[in-house]
C-alpha cells in the first residue's frame, strides 16, 4: 500500500484571496496599484517578510537584488511587463516551511495607501500529525462500536429479564 503525502502552503492575501502552493513549488503574492498613469521610473516597491527581511525591491522600475535577503536569492520572480498596469506581484519559488508568515508590499509613490499584506500559513503533514490522525480514525470507531455493543447487550438483557420476571410470578391454578 503506497501513501502519497503533500505538504501545502496556504497564502491568504488581505484582499481575501487565497493562494495555495506546495512546499518546493511556487506561489504568486499579489500586489497592485490602481494609479492609472504610472511611469516605470516612478515605481518603487518594497516587499518584506514577517521579520522585515527584504524579499524583493523594485526601484525606479527595475528589480534590485542588491539588498535582498540571502534566503530569497534566486527564489523571487517579478513581472516587469505588468508594472505599467500597476501589477507589482511577485512569484516566490521553491517554497520552504520557513516562508510562513506575513508579507508586506509597500508601493511608493502612490496616491492610494500602499501597504498590502499577505499571510502565509504552512499546513505541514508531519509524521506526528499523521499518527495522531490515525489514532483518531482507529480509536473513535472502536469506541463507537463498543458503545453500540454495550447498549445492545443492555437492551437484550433487560428484555430477557422482563420475560423471566413475568414468567416467575404467573399464577397457577389447580
């Protein structure tokens, strides 16, 4: 019997959009501005993780890796063709368990509030989780079957007891 287990990263964007990706896979973190006449040289985007580490900077319309945190090197992809439409989303590749948490996208300058946040939660199916879940799947049905058996036995015993009681007190006439 073979078992296939997937570990899932769930990312909830503050705009109530949920994105799912697998550990080792990739996910797009959404961020956009509704400002209409953006110029590439005016776009400054600063992506930060929960610990304020630099995930990605887009400075004057160019993706900059100069100050990027080492853990995000070669794991972030931007979409330069989308900058003019206000889309400054990024793709985080090769997802790791430690990627869980809040991500902030700060767009400057912008006439709208530029803080966008993204929450990521890892749903990791660990060996301990599988064992505890297996325990529940085995113990609960066994207890239920035991209770059903006990209740059935009590009902049958009571029915026999009633028959026996009524038989022993019947009057006999001679």
